[in-house]
């Protein structure tokens, strides 16, 4: 049975990522407690407790494709193994799961939503689109996502608006690094965004520090193989900011320590 479940319910990472973006957008209902209190509505101890520990809200009340994917096992048992009678109690729920998006059931009412009309991901199954929204629903709601990180739409729609000052003003570390990636590390470095830390025959190490625990670094390397016109391409590879030399940074990109990297015969 476990083998069947693993085969038909692979746990689609893109679906999980989509559910997270939707849950974050809708937000929790914790803020509604105060308004309910002001309206004189009764608040049970359990509802207050659940709100404080974060168990109230769309994230916990609704079920999406990722939550209902276990029904695929029942569908396999029904369609392939012929266990129709045994799986009949779940037939209705399976039909909903196959055709709807999120389901939020209450005592006398059940809300159903459509599935996204657009959902783009990268090779790592992260929500991503460099040209527009990575996620969009038919009612017009959408989200721009860069390699799994939700970003303001202007970053995707108007990438030329990303400047050094805009990057420095951004407080969210993940969004800030997305801004640098969209601008490209090469443009960020050549525009004066980073400081040259070290250089040797392997490359040049660049770093930008905002706070002691908040820094960014790349190593600039030159392709050992020349292009047909004789020029050599420059590559900017992001590395951990604590590295101190270009040799150490280049070795890190190979997954090696500097002394092991020095023993390599062929370098590209």
C-alpha cells in the first residue's frame, strides 16, 4: 500500500509552493479577534488559544490540492484494482479534489475555489517567472515569484527600475538577493554595489555588507577557453560571504577545499 501511495502521490513541490503563496496572501484570521470582541461576539477560550498559537485561519481551515492528494491512492484502488464499493464513500470528495482548487468546509456552507489558470515553475519546481506573474487566478489575483521567493510585481515588470539605492533600502534579505539576481551580479558589481576584497590568479572576490550577519559575495572568474573572437567570458558566481580569498571562493564552487582545488590539473 505504501508503494502505491508513493507512486501516485509524489508530493508535487510546485503545488506545495503554490499553496504557501496563497496561504500567505490570505493571511491568518488572528486580527479578526479584536473586531469580534468590539462587536460583542462571544469568544471561546479555545478560539482565543488557537489564535495565539496560530491554528486559526485559511491555512488551517482550508484544504488544497496538496492536502487532498492522498485521494489519488483511493482513485487508483477504484479505477485500477476495481475496489468500487470499498472506495464509494470518498467518491464525492475525490470528484471535488479533481476539479476544484481550495475547499473550505463549515457546518452548513462549503466554499470552493477554482484552480490557478497560470502556474509557472523553474527546473527545481519552485514558482518562478522572469517575465510576469508566476501564479494567477481567473479573478485577476496574481503573484510574482522569483525562484521561489515572492517579490513585488514591479521587480518583474520593470526590472530596469532596480537600482543600487533600491537594493540597499530593501529590508527583506531574500527579496534583496532576488533584486541582485534580476539586475545580474555582473551589473551590480560593475555599478559599484560591491567592494573588491581579494584577487589572485583564480579570480576576484567581491563582497557587500549591510549588517554583520547580512552580507553578499561573488567571485568573478574568467573562462579559461577563449571565444572564437579571442575574448574570454567573465562569470560571477555567488559564494558564502565569509570566504576570504578568491582561491577559497573558487574552490568552494567546486565543492573543494583550497588545497584540494590546487591539485586539479584541468580548470574551466
